């Protein structure tokens, strides 16, 4: 099981992901895709990356608005796995022109 990060470590990791915010024991990011289908493409690619990492985000889809939330349930809080997947999501979002 991964170790949870303390508040200072979470703040430090968030500095590298300025579009993400902390909400209790999770980090969140909302993006606007250029179209509904582009949003679905983002979700599909994130799902594949999540499977590869064996770490799965909560994803909410509202037309072109996608919201990603990450926490490590098995550890009871935020771990490095959350920030690693958030960085991957950032890359995917950028590649699909979502903002």
C-alpha cells in the first residue's frame, strides 16, 4: 500500500499541477473539451492510462465538461499515485485540446 502524503508534500506536488485543487482527501480538475466527442476521447485515453497504472479516477462527464477526482482509497488519502496520474491526465487533456 502507498503511503499518504502530508499537507506539505501535497502542497508541493500541487505546485507542479496548478490546474488541480485539493478538496479534502482528493485532488480535482475540471476541463472543457472542444466537443462532446473530444471529451469522450479524453475519457477513453485516461481510462486506458488508469488501467495501466492500476489507479482509477472518478470521472464526471457533463456534455463538454469533464471533472476528474483522484484519491487513493486503499491508503485513505492522497499518495504519489494520485499526482502521477494527474500529470498523465494533464498530458492527455493537452493533447486533445481541452482546457
